[in-house]
C-alpha cells in the first residue's frame, strides 16, 4: 500500500506545476503517510484533522478521524 501510493504521487508530479500543492484525504490510523511522503520525495507541510461523524454504513457508532495532508516538493 505504502509503495503504491508513493508511486502514484510520483507519477502525478509530471502533471503538476513547479510549486504545486497536493491535498490528500486519508484515514491514517496506522501513521503511514509520513513514510509515503518521504518515498514520494514530498514533505507534509500541514495536517488538518476532522472527525467523520455522518456515515452511511450500519456501524455509525464508531466515528473515526480523517486527516487532510498538505504535501509539497521537498
């Protein structure tokens, strides 16, 4: 998973402008995205956390935290 996401981010770079900003939304309960950013030669410059409360699934009782990662070139 980590390698696949990092490779996807690397492949996207050819379509981005020189001083790009990438915002990636993820449930990072395993703390993988700092490693993903590093493998993609990017850095996380900011994180925004918000709870996901309104869900369609039957298991609505278990809210989780969604993180929006702001990524830029290293």
